[in-house]
C-alpha cells in the first residue's frame, strides 16, 4: 500500500501539483487518469522519488519515503519496479542484459541464478527467444513487455507504469493492460498505472484517481466513472464517440 | 548572459561533485571504464591518425618553404616540426578533433538516454546515474587521450619525415639530427599534462551537456553541437592558461 499526503510541486514558479492525497492499494491496479499535461507523470515521478515534492509525504507500507535516510530509501527503491512510457530499455544492452540489469546492480546472486530469474520473467511476459535481440530490433509492444519483465525481475512489491499502452494498437494495448493486471494479482503487489486511455480505464480500472490541472477531482472505479456529475470528468470520459453512444443508448 | 554562464558553471561543478558521491562497486566501474576505453579508441583512432600524419607532413613542407636562406641548415626544419608537434599540434589540434568525435558522441549518447528516460530508469533502481554513466567516460578519456596524443606525435613526425625525405627536402640524417637537437624532455611532460587537462575538460563538459538535455531528438543534436563548441573553447582557454603557468 502506498499513501500520498498533500503532494505539491512547482517548476519555475509554475504550480503543477496542487496538493494531492490518496491511497494506492495492494493487490490492485490503481489508475491515475487525466488529460495530457495535467501532471500525471509529475505525480508518478514524485511518488517514485525521481522528483522531490515541495510539500507532502509519500509512504510505502507506512514507511516515510520522502524524508527517509539513505539506507531506507535504498531499501524501498529495491522494492520498486517501473515501466516507462517508451520502455526506457538500455539501448546498448540486449533484452536479456536489460532484464538482468536490476539483479546485477541490486543483488549479489550468482550469474546462473540471475539468468534463470530473467528468463522466468521474460517467459511470464510472453517473450521467449528474444534474449539476444537489441531493443532497436523490437516492436513497441515487445519493448513494453521487456520493460515489464525488467520492472518485476527483482520481485518488486510496487509496480509503476507510465502510459503503458501509448503508441500501441488497441489489441496490443489491452494485452499489455491485462498482463499488468494479472501480474498485480499473481504477486499481490501494489500497482500504479498512469493513463489517459479510456479503454484501459474500462478494462482494468478497479481504483481510479482523476486529476485535473493539478487537483484530484474524483476517485472511484470503472463502474462509477460514467455516473458522476463532475463536468471535467464527464468531458474526459465522453470525449470519444463510442462512449457517448453508449451513454445515450 | 553572464548570469546564465555563472549559473551553468555552478551547475557544472555540482555535477562534477555528484560523480564522486554514492558510487557503485569498484568492479562495476572497472568494467564500464574498460568498455569506454575501447569505444573511445575505436571511435577516434583512424581520424586522429590521418589528421596527425598530414599535420606533420604539411608543417614540414611549409617550414621548408619558409626557410630558404642558405645560412639556415636543413635540420632546423625537423627541429621546428618537432617543437610544434609536441608543444601544440599534437595535444591541442588533436583535442579539437577529439571534441568533435568523442565529445559529440558522449553528449549524444547521454542526451538520448535522458530523453528516452533511460537515466530515470537507472535512478529509480537507486543508481547514482551521473556517477554510473559519466565517471567511466571521464576516467577512460583521461587514460586514452594521452595515448592518442603520443600516437599522434609519432605519426606527425613520421609524416614529416616521409615528406622531408621523399621530396628530397632534406636527408634522413639531417631530419633525425634536427629531431634530437636541443630537445627539452619537459616538453613531453608538458604535452602530457595538457592532454590530461584537455581530456578531462572535453569529457566532463560533453557529459554535462548531454546529461542535462531536455526535450527531444532536436535538443539531443543541439546538445552535441554545444558540447563540441564549449569544450573547444575551454580547451583553448586552458591551453593558454597552462602555457602561462608552466612554461
Ligand atoms: N522537469 C520539468 N520542468 C518543468 N516543467 C515540467 C517538468 N516536468 C513536467 N513539467 C510540466 O508539468 C506539466 C505536467 O506534465 P506531465 O506530468 O508530464 O503531464 P501528463 O499528465 O501528460 O503526464 C507540463 O506542463 C509540463 O510541461
Ligand atoms: Mg505523461
């Protein structure tokens, strides 16, 4: 479980996050949704510690991460896996080396053990026989899979995904979304997914936080999301014709 | 403008400091540094060799062309070529080539890693990305660049020798005599001190430019170009400063 309390962040006097609080539950795929530019990625970066909030606290299972000393920070970081928007695979390393990398730097396990674990994770995300490929040889969907394998390889307790299906076709998107959801259930981890994609929301949104211009405007799940009278949320949900048709029918 | 310069300079020093905090194990760095050394060698050896050989050849030709007086013995030509090569041409001109080849590649590499979030990925894993990525590049440069300068010096003199002897400008004996005459061993030391300083400046400035790239592919290109320009200016400035201090 991750708790965030009153997270505020400005860049060059421009306020991006204006006090966001909430809880991300264990064993669930927690979504952060909102239009582009509302600060979803910035919030995620605050949570994983890539950016330090100006005000506010992030707690991982009741451990204060924001004000932690170096040892505790390192301890928590070892439990974090993150899938980045473009995959962020190291382009000078093969698929196998990419997936093994967190084990190389975070553990002292022997090589064959690390290799076994990397292969297990690659298999789990549906990638076999790609071990020696370079990231530039992979399709967008495959990159995301490798990114997921790398994020879970060190038995992460917390999985973060920034726009896991951006740049993917609708079918691959749903495969990736479901893979994330399955892994979350299977390993009973806390997963936080940032997305602006209504398909993902309907597919895997069991706990959703809606951001608008740096504020949290709404919280709920995918069965409630179409039933609110919050204008900003309705504009977001019904931006697409299919959703409008569903509502009107 | 001045404020921006001071701001950048301060940020650069903080960046340099971050290379030495919270590091990985020695073994990790050792392997990364060897990889960088190989990369630098492969990247620059051909161009450096070609430039150095021609540099020596042309300097010999032009010196011979300018020293037509019958009172000046032939060996003075190779003496002049030797002093120019060791003191200035090999360490400084090759530094400009090095900035263009290795500096731009460092900035491009780090810039790409920044905009594709590879640097963020390292940071999330708790790795000090600046130290992990940059320290091996700086150390490898400091190890490799003096070697390149030595090779360049030897090739430059070889180029001079070939032109001098093949075009019958002077006899082989005269050339060798001129190379040895009044040789001050400190000039080699001075060249190596300069090499280390230039290697540090080029690799660290290029890393700094690449590491703080913001935006997209266009900005990576701009960072590469800026890395070259800024490091060349820093090298020339340091060249002047070192000459003032040490000669
Ligand atoms: N490092 C930064 N420095 C300055 N501004 C930033 C930085 N990161 C993000 N921003 C700004 O914060 C706002 C929100 O960005 P972001 O969180 O990426 O949006 P999104 O919700 O689409 O993920 C944008 O206006 C962006 O320009
Ligand atoms: Mg984003």
